[in-house]
C-alpha cells in the first residue's frame, strides 16, 4: 500500500481523529508530518493544537496555524452566496465550501516545506474526502494524497478509540458521556451526523444543536435589521460597514439569538448513499435571504431566471467538490457578471426561527412604481401592447390547437 | 374596436370589477353575457353572484356556478407540487395555477352555450390576462377574447368606481374605508398587490393579511403533524385519509393558526415589469415542505437533481401562463415519472411561522442506515472504492493542472 | 398613429423596400430622414445607395455609409462561434447576429444627428423587427421606433411595387423576371425565404443559391486547409495570419468553391410561426467545425459539456434578438472564460459540400497519448481505479434496484 | 482478489480478447463459464463462436447466441434518436447504446442459469466497462462483475497475445499484418480506436474505414430517398414499410454506398481522459437527419427547444452508461411525450458523404403557408400585434437601459 513518502502535510484539528492520524502517518509511512490548522471560525482555541503537535513530535517550524476567516468568507462564502446556491433545495453548503480553501492551503504549505503528500481525516464514506482530494489534485496534479480512513483497519470509531488509548492520545467525551457525533464547524455553519441522527424518523434532539437557541427559547419580540450590499456582497449591518468575516460573525450572533438556520435533512452524497444530517447556518441563512431580497429589485428578470436555472448545477458542483473545476469557474463568471449592480439595503425581521425580508431599496432599483401602479400611470405603459404580446405568444399554441382539434 | 360578438362567457366573481365588466360588455358589444363563477376555495359565498347576475339581466340558464375545488387541487395544485415549483426561488404560484382551470371551464361553457367569446377582468399590466388568454387560445384557437381593461377608457380604479356608481353597481369599501387592494384568493393562497404595497421599502401592514395570524400571535407551543403521501401526492393528515381539497383545507387551517406561509416579494412579471406583492399560502407552504421531505428518502439522487434543475423552468412556464403548452406537459411527464415511489410519512413541526420536517419514513425508502453508519457496516460499503472514484473524477483536473502548471 | 417625429435614422440598403420606406417616412411623418447603410460584407456596391439617398432628398451630411465588416466578425460573429451556437440544431444564425450591430450604429447615429427615432425595413411577420427593436430599446430606452411594414397599408409585395412605381422608385427584377425573394446577406451568410420556398416539400431550386456552387459542380479533388486559433478565435488560414473579416472572407471563398454550408430548414420564428428558409454559410460552416475541432483537444470535459448545455439557450437568445440582454452577456462571460486556452491548429478536408476535421494539434492540448494508449502506459493510469469509480457510481442504482426488486 | 464464483456469464464474441478471458476465468476463478454472443448487426458470423466455446469446454446448454437486432433498434436506437442525442455535438453514440442491451441479456441469462457473476472484455481505461457494469448493477444489485482487464497482469496487447499463444487461442491478424485496432460494431455503427489513431494530428487512413466507401469513390450522381415516420420512429423507406432493424439495415447500405456518416473525433471519456476515435454511422446519420426534418414541421417550438436543451444531458447519460438510471427514464418520458404527432415523410438527397433534407410533409404539419406567406395573408396574422409583442419584450430592457444610462 504505502508509497514512499518523505513529508506529508496533514489537515490537523488537534481533535481525536486527526491526532490518531498524525501518529498513524508517522508509524505507517515513517515520514515527517507537517500540521496545518486553520481558523475558519469554528469557534475553538487553536493554540492547544500547537502544543499537541509538538507533543507528537512535529517540528515547531512544521506547525502551521492560520486565520483564514476573511479569505474564507470573501473568496468562498460570498461568491457562493451570489449564486443563491442551495443543495437539494435547502442546504447552504457550509461544509462543502470550506474544503477547497483548506486544500488550497495544504498545497501551498506542501510547496513551502517541500512535502510530497497531503493528508486529511475525512472518512471513506463521505463527501469531504472527495472535496479535499479533487481540490488538491486540481492545484497540484502530482501531489500524493493519504486518506487514512480508506487505508487503515480502524474501521469504526470503537477501533479508533482503542488505537488512541493505546497511543496516549486523549479522548474527549461529549456532554452525554459518549463518543462524539461527527461534526464540522466553521464561520458559516455547524453540521452533525451519525448516532441518533441515523434514524431519519427520529426528531433531532435539542442537545445536538450548538449554534442556535431553540426557536421556542428565542425572544418573544421580533428584531429588525438592515444589511447593505454592494456588487452582490454584504458590506454593512444596520448601517455599520463591516468586513466579510465580521459581518458573517455578527449575523451568526443574531441568528443564534433568534434560533434561525436550523435544518434537518436527508441528503444524497456524491459517493452514492443517502445520509441524514443536521445543519445550523444562522448568519448564512439570514444573509442568503437578504441577498435574494436585494436581487429582487436590482436584477433583471432574464438575469435572475438564468441564475435560478444555473443554481442547482452550481450547488451540486460545490457539494461534489468541484470548486476548482473549469465549469464552476464558468458559472461563477456568469453569476459575477450579473452582480455588478446588485446594491442596496434590505430590511429583515428576525423572529423565532425565521428571517423575512420586509423591505428593500436600492439606488439601482429596476422597480418602477410609475409603471406598475394600479392608478393612472400617465402613459408609462400602454395596456394595449399586451394584446399583441399575448396574441404572438399564443400563435404557436393556436396552430397546435387547430391541429389537435 | 368591437368585433361582432353574439354571446360571451365572462369569468364573473360578482365583485366590483366583473360587475362593471358585465354591464360594459352588454353596452359595448350589445351581446348576451353568460357568467361563470368558480368556487376555487376563495372562501366567499357564491350565491350572491347568482342574484347579481340575474339583476344584471343574465338569463338563469346562463349563470354557471361550479365547485371546482377538488379538480383544482387534484389536477393542478398537486401536479405542480410534485415539481417543487417555486417562482424566483420563493413563490408557490397560487394565482398562476388557478388561471388555466378557469379558462378551461370558460372554454367548456362557451362550447355548451355556443358562445363566440370569453372575457375576464384581468388588467392590461398583469400576468393574469396572459394566463387566461394563452389557456383559452390553446384550448380553442378560434375563440375571441375580450379583455375590457385593455379596451375601455376606465384607466384607473377611480374611473371604474365612477362607472359603477353611474350604473347602480354596488361598491363595497374595505375596512379602512378606501377602495380595495387588488387581491386574488383560492384554496392555495391569497395575494394582495397595490396601494401601500407599491413601496417595496415599506413593511406590509398586518391588516393586509387575511389568511394567517401574525406569527407573533400564533400559539407558543409547537404542533406536530404527519402527512402521508402516495405517488407523490398527499393522501392523509395525521393518519386520516383525505381527498386533495380536504387535505389542503385542513392544512390551511393549521397554517393559519401558526402563521405559516406569508411571503413579501418583489417579483418579475411576464409583461416585463417588477411588482411587489404579498402572498399567504398557509397549507401549500406546509405541503410543499412535506413533499420535499418524503422525496428526500424515496427519490434517487439522479432523479432528484434533474427535478431541481428543471423546476425553475417549470415554474416559469406556469407563472407565464403556459400550463397548456407542450413543453409544460413534457416536463410534467418527466416529473410524474419520478413520483411513482414517492410514498411515506412526513412528520412536521409547526411553530410561529415555520414548518419544519422533523422525521420521514417510507416503505420505499432508499436511505440505508446499514450503508451510511459511522459504526462498522459489515462490508455493506467498501471505503477503498472511494479511492478509485476520486482518482478518476480527478483525472481531468490533473491533466488540466499539468497544462496550467 | 403618427407620433410627432422630427428626424429619423433609417437602416437603408438602397434596395426597393427601404427606398419605398424612405419616401413613405418623408410623406407620412413629414420628417427628416437620415440614412445608414452598412457594409457587413453583403457583397454589394454601397455607393449607389448614396446617390439614391441624395436623389430622395437626404442631406449629404445625413448619409452614413460605414464599413462594419471587421467589427461584425470580431465582436459579433466570433463571440457567437465561441459558443458553438446552433439554432434548432442546425442554423448558424447569420441573419440574427447582424441585427444588433446595425441597431447599435442606428442608435449611435441617432445620438450624433440628434434624431428622435430609428426605422427599419423588416416586416411584421418576421424575427428581424424584434431583433432590431429589442437592441434599439436596450441601447436607448427612449428612442422611437418606426416599423413601416406594421403601420402602412402596403400589405403585400404587389402593393409595395405599386407604391414604388407611383413614386418613381426603380424596381429591379431578378433573373427570372419576377419580384425578388426575400433575402439577407452579410459576410457570414445569405438567406432566402418566400416564393417557391414556401412549400417545404419542394426542393430548393439551384438558382436560389448565390454563395456556393452546387456540390455536384465542386472540384472532384478534396482540398486540405489549416486554421489556427488563439483564445477561441481564428487567427490564421494555412499559416497566414489574418484579421477576423479577412479570415472569414477567405473561408467564404473556399466554402463557395466546395459547395459547403447550404442549409434547407423549416424553423420556428420568435413571433410564433414556422417558416421555411434556405441559408448559405460557406465560411462560417467551415469555421464552426474547425472551432469544435480545436476545442476537442483543449477544452476540459466539464467546460465542454457545460457549454453544450448552455448553447441552445444562447442560440435562442441571439435568434430572438436578445443580444444586448443581461442573460446573453452572462452566458457570454461563462463561454469566454472557457476559451482562454483554446488555441492550436485544425486541419480540415473540404470536399463536395462537406468540411471535416482530419487533424488537430495544440500547445495547450489536454489529450495525453501516454494516458490513453492501448499499449503499456507505464503507470500513467491505474486501471484498478476504475473498479472503485464504477462501484460508487453504481451505488445509488444498486440501492434503487434493491427497492424495486 | 478472487471472490468465490461458481458460474459466470461472459459477453463473448469469439474474438481474441474474449477467448483469452474465457480461458482466464476458468483458470483464475476455477468456475463454470457461460457464454453469451449477441447478434447486434455487427456483420459477423456468430456460429463460429459456438464452436470456439465448445472447444474451450463450455457446455452446449451454456452457450447463448441471440439475435437482438430488432430489440436493439426498436428499444434502444430509436428511443435515443427521438432525442436527437449527440455526444459532444457530433457523436451518435453507437457503442454506448448497445451496452445496456448486452448487460440486460447478461443479467437475464445469469438468472436463467443461476450464475452469480457476469464478465466482459472491456478494458479498464474505457467507457464500456462503466456502461456494462452500471447497467448490470442496476438490473441486479447483487450480481458480481468480473472485469478481467482490471484484474489480470496482461496489461498490454502484447502480453495478451502471448497468453493466447500459450493457450492455443488463435490470433487473427488484420489486413496489414499487425494486431488489430480496437473496434466495436453493431447495426448502428463501427468504431475504431488505438494504433495510428492515437495521434490526433494524423488523418485517419482510409483502410481503417470498413462500413462506408470513401466519399471520393461514392457515386457521382445524387440519390434521393424518402423516410416515413410515425410517432417519432421511422417506419418506411421509399414508401416501403420496414421493421426498425430492416430500415436501419437498408439505410446502412445507402450510407455505405454514398460515403455517409464518417466521423473523426477527439472525445472526453467518462473515466477522465480524452481519446481519439473514428466512427462510421452510415444509416444512423441519415436517420438522425431525417428525424430532425420531420420534427421541424410537426413539433411545436416550445417542445423543440426544450428537447434541444435536454439533449446534451440525455446524450451524456447514455455515453456515461446511465441508460437504466431514473434520470434517463425521466428525460425519455419527456421526449416520448413530444413525439406523439411526429409523423410524415422526409425526402433526402444523398451525395458524396452528405445527407440533406430537401423536403418534408406531414398530415400533422404545424407549418402554415397561409400565416407565413409574404403575399397577402387575408387576415391570418395581424402584423400590428408584433408591435405590442416587441414593446413588452423590450420593457425590462428599457428599464435596464434607463438605469444604466
């Protein structure tokens, strides 16, 4: 199995799985491990990962800990939000969109430290392995990828924990005293899979949620906010200018408070199976609703409908791990072209699990009260034009009707 | 202007607009008017329309009042729901889907009474004229269509009311003592446009809503329900079998109670302008969420993703009035083909404006806990297969990377 | 009917139709007419148009004759060819693509001479009126458009000729002594409609063709040529660098000689009817085949397939006149993004009506003989990867098969 | 590697590759081999395969030789042709469409003889392995598939021939005294890959073609034929009713004679690489052109354009092996719905490599000379309607133009 590897860059969280992997790589490949720990806004201390890596024998200069939050939101989350991307009609792709950025840094670090491989802790049943590896191969076609979950014989969490205990790797227990859910977290969302969630008929227990209050516990009074957009991206909250990551962080706090962005989903994985997951995307949910709101007055119908038709494909590409594929970039070029004038202010009402657009305005508005009004429009629109419009749209149907008749 | 018309069938509600039209048709075309009043679940008494028509001189045998509720839900709403159709990502098409049915009956009645024309009360700025007329022409290519709003000089509500008062037509005032909003209602939804809604920055005042309580006034305790599906259509609520219209009526009551299905939208009309509308789709919102829920465990990924890609086009066709067009029927054939096994039970939580799927089960489930589990799957899935899967998916990206490198 | 018009810019060919229109505009609108005659490569002398305009009373400074051939090919034909656009699977859009350029110049001239209207000679049954006017309105929303064919009572060619003769406008006869076919010509193609062509069962008589020899009369020996591409556009013929219009002109001569690019088609017009036309696109046919050839080795599969899926919509937009619509521009952005590396040389065989790619090479080739070879590839591709690839692609089908079984 | 296999059904041609596989399966798996040889119109004697199988020790009752020609054309080729499917704009999918039928029979025979596995001779680099196996798994999720090319160490043709010679398997040489091209043949087409074809700059040598004469050697006089269609399928040639396979056979003879249907292509394989192939599809090329011809007068524009948009996806699904996937069936349902009235007669001219539609007529024609004529149409179409049609189509562009202005 084992190719000759000299040095491998591992996507390392410091948690149980990647700690086991670090040790296993050292043993199995007899190679030097470089760790990369990214701050994507997952809300954990990263410095403990440094100490753990040191303890595991990683050289200090081979420990990379990067704050990627601004890059994550600016170059990945916001471009995706411009597309109104929803996987299978509902999922905001919070895990999918983080993977290409992690791979991008893995490949950059591999170049810096002259490593010949990268490694990750994604399992062999999931989508993340695909996302990590497609991105890695796209950015460096000659890189080797080590996916321990597909290679080793630690084929269940039980065996993993045994390995950990045998190698003095600390195993944290979650609050119910059991081994943890499989979770992923970043500035956009937190996901959970596995355990009790594996029965799709069972409601997700409230203790699984970590990023939002239960809507029933949210404030009894609605809160109104505004988000300002420029060129399709959010730039301010309640009139206060913010960087992308700052804005998303602030929206996350609002979403948490009002119980917004919970999603219980059975989805189709790229690897061919259905899985049941729970997602919390508090700020992203608010943001995506607001983005549609500002588009509704600034985007031409032709552009808007083309976007709607392209969005499922675009979302599928991101879900499947094809961020760095030409077809995703082509769609992005089309989408970005449409966003030049998507600017203005959206007003939203947040209340017990819901975010609703209640107002929108824009210097670039295409909405014309003068044209649309039920009162006398003083010639802005000639209703008689509609007769010809209908007649010619109907012509083919009439010719068809004559044939069938 | 006026072609020679002998007899015209008018879509007649008994309200102000169509009462004016009835009178105007008699005067302008000097022809016999036949009235057709449909019960689509709009929640109004229809018998007063009979008396008004009689008063206006319509012959008793020329007054048609039909209960179309079951046909509406069974043959129009449910097929559309199978597609998960959303116009511009959010609108459940409650007005659009009723128009083809009304036109179908207008054309049937025209044949019965030997009329040479049909007429409707839709204005020259809106979508409904297009929907009525495209359907009418498709079903009878030789029918004449009279659209008074495009012909007469009553170019504002003010002039309309003057005409009404001049002809002893009763003008009802709404509760604020002003002329009414432009509204449309049926078993699926109620819409409102015009007046204060014409400023898209202004929040919709609560008094505009008529079908749902304000979420803030909804019960403080969630309610759980189940909906059963067969072949993609809802068949039971909380285990109790119901006809299509009965089910939607019951869901409307649940939606009303929990403040579900309000939508404040700026949309793009087919006639080329943006308009701002308010929609209430209480039962339909719950139903559509449940339908996606049952699909999530019973629909194959390939089918599900194809449906998602086709849905925006399908929704646009319905919105634009092309229900009776071959391309809508082709899409319907594809969609219906996918629904054969879409059966099972969805459990939902209704709470203060939201309906959320919390569980789903099906005798036809494609979800396999055995395959997806994080625990030992006893060989149901070989994780090593994923390596080859990724390698071949990556091959073209690697060849590309080599070129760019 | 007649709005008050002071000055109108007319798309003027100097032929019968537009000469009648010139006169009619002067009479009917009592306004000043500015003529614009474009050299799009239609192969006619343009200077006679100047004299005719002078004779009709147009001021010398109001006669515009522009050579637009390079702009036409560079900014309209080539971008369209990048998309491999074919309307209804076969038509290379030669008429459609010229209209937006003519409108663009009409609007520019209208601004220069301070005109308040533009006018064209397209009939009320065809697509060209739509293309002219959508482009004009997109570029100047306040322009007035006069479409004489929709306004006047010269409702047949017979009446038109009577008007011409009554106003001393010269009527040319075609070679068979009858009034002419309706034709359109430019550097990309020549089209003919009407007359004997109106019976779609009748073969197009050979005398209708003007740009190509009958394949039966073409040389008995094939001719081989090469076309070089850079960034998706043709740049050289047989190794000789050429400007866009020069290249297309040279290809036209080759196509003419070998009888390439004839098309006999029943197509669907945007205005709702079917029509039968004959097209000759000699150089464009060769060029489009060559473009697919160079793409075949330089374009990634994901990009290529996305292009193929977008192309019918793109072609429809151009056919329907939406060149200056945001959705066409979005698609163009996507397409252009894909063409960055589309460079290389295509070798073609021209023979009796056919152009066939027989070789293609590129510095950017993605074709790898090393990977694809049937002989030993020395590890460039691991055939065992295919097993996993197939297994995971099959997984959902197997789960489905188990359910159905 | 080797699972325990008792009995395997092999897709057996009697040629070198599958003869080697037969022997290898017996040796490697120590199992009983059942052979299945299909007559798909490849134009070879099948009875020699029986003798070879007997010689190799296969039991007489385990030798299946089936004539599948009618099923192939009726249930696979014609449905695909209804879609106007072209892979990458040009390839008529002749190999792809045969694979699912072979797999279907493999699985049926496996059931009959109680076999636990199927096997095929497709290599690990190609598409056919995917097509065979996806179809097999879809039809029997529990079947085992043995793909010797992915398992054994005969990693090149050279080694294969050594194995054959070591096991007394006869190795035929092609006419140039070298090991053969990789070819595939059936009633729809013949393909060739490998050898000199691996250099995409080199023209395909004429000796590679086997199904068509060189256009230069084709008759100097065009031949005219008619094909009749009913419900989208061909039913007669020159007025003579024919079964599907008979019709295609007759068209193949016509195509061969006139040098029609040669294609030299670099294509993108599903497994991620580009390959260069040569295809001859003589009858299929004529048929597909004729099918578009009859559609052009019988299919509504909405249906036709939707078909054009769906066709690339449909073709990709067939190319990739997803014939038995729900999404292919959904698309087929849509396509078939459109074909109900696709009936009539198409007249074609065959000449030196080209097939061109020169006439089409139909009892279901939607073409209306009365509407389209340039002469007086006596009110069939009101040209003034076009003004309103254009105005409303332009409205959104004008609102956009005002914003940009």
